[in-house]
């Protein structure tokens, strides 16, 4: 039976001498939770975690798009679409998108993630040429004005190639390289980072009664298999980022189980992205129907992820999240950039 090991993250300044780092970052652990598929769990000292797993948990992560992963990074969401769930239509003109990118950079975004196809529940397919038409002029203009890295949020090889050609630094693929075989080849050839996200089903149908045997372990196993597929395709492990896919084929209960167990994913040895900003489960729990009014709930979830060592937090509200992170770091004594 396969055992799973979830480091119990701590970030207190009073750190025991035998504690081990988590991903070379701000969190440490001296105990872990051993989890079995039969539902059993037990707390064990860090010294009992198998050596290879402990190494995966503790080893420092490589820089992503030139950004060190030793402290939390904020990824700004820029949807140049008419139908995204939170900000659809706000930035679907080139001028509005570029202005918003400038604002996000000014407010402290470490990276900008640009998408030209909505992946909200029920979203319709967008042809690659239309994605390119929406995203490439914006990427080109950002690169002319700023050194802040740009990520292209796409599952299509043709779109990724066009974006990388004009200066994008990484690819964020909601299909985890399952949609377009050409995308793996492009990423391997260019040598850029890629984010592999878990999703059950495609955007149009993913919220049609999603089911799991054990959502935390099922998502872990899926991401582990996609990491191996990416490596087989020639993508360096250091260039692989993982995302548990909050809200992508998950109920609110599934999302909460993933959030509570996020530190398990450090065992995969990759940088972790958490993208929960303004999502429906936040509205359900907080009783806030308007996506744009879920800033405070989104920040709470972001800080919960950072407290578990998540390196990149993908958000809509840059200034507010940056302020919250700055104060959280100051209050906890966490080292900042």
C-alpha cells in the first residue's frame, strides 16, 4: 500500500534544532502526517519520513522565470476575455488590458498571467487564432515596458508558441498537458517553466457532479503522473510547477479538503501555485454572491496557502493581497525579499 506524507508546516521563529525546511522556504516541519488510502492517518516525527520523500519536501526549489522561490510570490490575473467569471469584459480591449497590467505591476505583482480563453464552469471553447488575437498584443506591450515576467494561460500549443515568441516566460496549462500534444514539445524545446493544473473534466462540464475516492490523494496521484509525463516529454523537473486546481471539477467540500492538505503537495518536489481568488466556494462559505466582492475571503485563503509554504499565489486583487502579505510577514517574523 502506498503511503503519503504530508509535512506539518510551521513558521514560528522558535524552530527546533531537528526541524527540516519545506522547499527551502519560510516554513519548516518536525512532524508529518502519514496518510493511507484506507483512511488511516498517523502523526510521525520528521525523522521517520522516508529519505527520498523528505528530500523532495525539503529541497530548495529552482527559480521560476528568474524569480527566486524562497519567499511568497504574487501572480496577477489578467483575463482578456469577455466571459471570465469575475472580470469578463473588463479588460478585453488592448488598451484596458495594458493599463490594468501596469496597475498590477505598480501594486506589486511578481508575474502577470494572461489568458484569452475563459475556463470558468460552463465556458465555451475559444479557437487558437482568437486566443492569439486577444493575448499577443498585450504581452508584446508589457514586455516593452516592464521586466516583470509574463505567463500565458493556455492549453494550446499554437497559442503558447506565439506568446513565447513575443516574450512570455512560462506556460500555465489548466489541462496539465493533456489537451494538446504539441504543447509539451514546445515547452521542452524552449525550456520554459510550465504549470500543470489538476482539473476533472473540461471547463464546459467540470462542475457536473464531480466525484473522488479521496480528493487530496486523487489530485496528488494525478499530478504525480503528469509530472512524470512531462519529464518523459523532455521537460526538466525544475521547470515544473503544480496547481491542485481549486474550483476545477470540485465541490466546496473538495476545495476545503485540498486547502487543508496543501502541504502534501510539497512531497512532489515542485513549486506550488494556488489559484483560489474570488472563486465560487468563497462566495458560498462567506455568503457573498458577487465575485468582485470576495476580496477579503480570497486574501484569507491566500494567506492560508502561504502558511503552508505555497510559493506562488494567483490573485485578482494585487494591492490588497500585497498589503496583507506584507503585514502577515511582519507579524510572524518571516523573512521578506
